C-alpha cells in the first residue's frame, strides 16, 4: 500500500492553500514508494494516446502510434498544433484507472494500488483538511505521461455534474529541468492584471488546486528526452 509522508501535516498548509487556491507540497509520498512508482511507470508499455479531433476526445493505442510511418506522425502533430491555436486541445498519454476499476477491468496490481491509495482514508482526510472541504467523498485517478511536443491547453476543469472540488497531481518524474518545459501554469486575474504561477513537475511533489481555475500544462520542449510521469485526477463530491 502506498503511504503518505507522515511528517507533512495538512493543517499547517491549509492557510496557504486558502490564500492562493493552489499549493505544491514536496516529498508527499514515503520515499521508497515514490521511487518504486517511478520505476513501474517507466516499465509500463500499454498507454492510451489522448487528444481531440473535431471537438471530441480520442484515445489511440500508444504502441500502435509508435509503429506509424514518420509522415503520419508529422501529419497528426501538425493537426494538433494548428487546432491548439483555435480551440481547446491536448496531447498526452494516459491510463484511465478510475474508469477501469469501475468497469471491473482493473486487473493490474499497479492500477489497483494507485486507486486504493487515492481513495484511502489517509489521502482523502489529508485532502479534506488541506482544502477545508469536508464534501470530498472520493478521488478519481489516471496515470499520465507527457513527452516531447505534448501539452494541455488552458481550461478550468469545470464540467457539469462531475462534482469536482479540486484537482490533484502527484509528480513522478526524476531529473526534470526547467528547460524541459511542462510546468503546470495557473492563471488568475487580479485587479485587471493577469497573474501566472508556474509549478514545475518536481519529483514526489503534490499539486492541489481548487476547481474551477484556469490552468494548463505547458508544452514539453522538442529537445526534451524525458517523460513527465504523474498520477492525476480530481477530488470529488458524490
């Protein structure tokens, strides 16, 4: 079972979250757990490649995509880059653990351990105390990775009837550098002035931010050879 770092007390951080609407907490998991998760993510072969086409979400086998001719890959990249200038767009890899578990298709030990952890009393109580939101009933979750050229355009996570109270990200990438890109940017307007806060994907850190709130994952730079691994999801009310 994955474990939180017991040295971190959510009540001591609640005021900062309240004032900013977001927080990044370093060393969130017990150290061996974070390292083991990173290694298991790196060994995972089957992923979905997620993006939008004609305004609708698409899932493509990432392993199949890797077999495409380079010309086909360039055509898709060009389409995604062009559409991102006009509309909401994204491109990244994921495994929808929450959906798999609810459809009784969660047969991989790693997937089950992640689902059980984010829905454990330890994690949910930590989130409730940090956000001062006792309405949080459960967490959904997915495994994700972003690589060179991947991105998630500006949006606010506000989807009707989903009961989303806050979003969370557990970062699992090692040796990430600022010039790799891929920061989580949170945007606000205060007194008519746009304020942008950037949270780097620091290894073993937890980002939590209230919903709705404008944010994006900045494009991973073309020269980056790393994969930006994370567990992501929402803290939700039933």
